[in-house]
C-alpha cells in the first residue's frame, strides 16, 4: 500500500513536470470573438492579436497558422486557462485580481475599457459611487469573466448592478434595445460590434473610463515553463521595435 502511494505521488510529480515544461510549439492557444482584437470572419481567424501571434510564431520558427487557434466562449476558455497546463488565452487584461493566477506576455496597447451608454441617457459619472447609485440593480451589462467586469468590481463597483451575457455581440444588442442601462466593456470593441450589427455608434459614448488606455496581454496557465514565457516575450518585444505591431494595428483603424 505504501509502495503504491509512493508510486502515485512520483507519477503525479512527473506528469506535472512534463506539463509545466511544454514548449511554445505545444501550447494550445485560445481566444474569443472580440473584434478588432480577435474574431472570425467568413470562417477565418482575424484581428490584431491573431496577426501578432502569427508573427511571433514566424520569429520562433514555429509551423502554425491562425486556424490552429481555438475560438471559444470567454468564460469557458478562462476556466480552461486556470486549470489546464499548456494553455494560453488572448487578449486578456492584466487586472490586479488576475495577476497571480497566470503568467503574462505583453502588453499591446488597445482602446480604453469603461462604462458605455446611450448619449440620450445623459449620464455624467464622476465616480464609481455615482454609478452604483444611478444604475439600477441588474442593469449594467457585462460578459462573464471579461475585463469589463473585473475592472468594475476591482474599483468597488457594486456586483448587484451586473447583468451577465455570454458574448460581446449579445451585450451590444441588449444595450441597443434598452435591456440594460449601460455596459462595462472595451470601447473600441463595442464600436466595432455596433458597426457590424448596423447599430448607429454615434448615439453612444464612453461615459466613465475604467482604464486610461487599455492594454492587452497573452495570458498563460501559471505552470507554463518560464523559459517559454521569456522566448515569447522576446519575440514580441522585437516585433514592437521593428514597427510590425504598429503596422498591424493601423490595418484595423
């Protein structure tokens, strides 16, 4: 019995060691529909982060294509990232609550994240306290586990206000139909989705920024080999210096 228990412990340690030692080639990459950072159009993976990742692969000599990226609902991919070694997820916000949960490569500058509402609502928020007081319970739309939710709660936003939705596209539609008073989301992504869904984006505004300027990151399961993280970060840094990232971003403006 003691022998079997010792054998089980040794095997567990071996499996853990193998998992944490995975190379860049062996990582399973996940993303969601979050344009213009990452999305699917006509069956093809597109977006700023998708193109950046492909360029990182090229620098590291990895034979892979955008088709190798798994597109999943955000909440599901987030749970996988937390529990499964050898996984990566993008684009993520590096919030205080997430800092120790994952390993990180980045950042890439993106548009601010904040509270978005119709201009006709005449919201003029100066603080989170005012948002907590003005928006009714269950009338602030968010995508579950998205950075919009994390930033709002991290800044003492009331959880009673939150109304969860599975995707950004549904979130935008609920805002347009007045099913929610406002949403906490990426401003750039919201505008992109509005245009894609024939919603007049000029009727909406960022009424309270939760970030001055957003930063997107590649998040990795925390057991990922540190050497792998260093390799990917070095490749990204070189792409930034070479101006490749700026050129990619310019294509989506």
